[in-house]
C-alpha cells in the first residue's frame, strides 16, 4: 500500500511538472499554422501536447471555438510566469500579425 501511494505521488508530480513546463509564451504567428488568423483546438494541441484544454477554453473569450491574436495575448498576460517582456507590447511586435 505504501508503494502504491508513493507511485501515485510520483505520477502526480510528473504530471504537474509537464504542465508547469508548458511554455505558453509562444508567438501567435507560430501557433496559427494554417494562417487563417485564428488558432483552433487542433493547432493548440499540436503545439502544446501537454497543455490543458481547459486553458484554451478559458482563453476563448468570445466562445467561438478559436483564439484570435488578442485573445491569445490576453491569455499570455494573465498566465505569464515571469511577466516581463511577454505582454501585449512585446508579443504584437514579434509575431508579425497586424492588429
């Protein structure tokens, strides 16, 4: 029983580590693989295989099933690990998408 408990803790720890290592600071232009100006769930899952689908749903402010440039940057600002240099100002200039 003790070993089962420890194994469970290890699995939970690995899952938490994988989630913590998901870098949500990617540029929108890299995520919008088909270039339609939106990131759908398949594009999100392709770029963030360890990502939480609930984060996508949370970021989809207008609930249309896709994230546009502004929704993605609002999400990044809200969930930035360090915050510095990853907000609207830095992201918009770097990803090549117009507003």
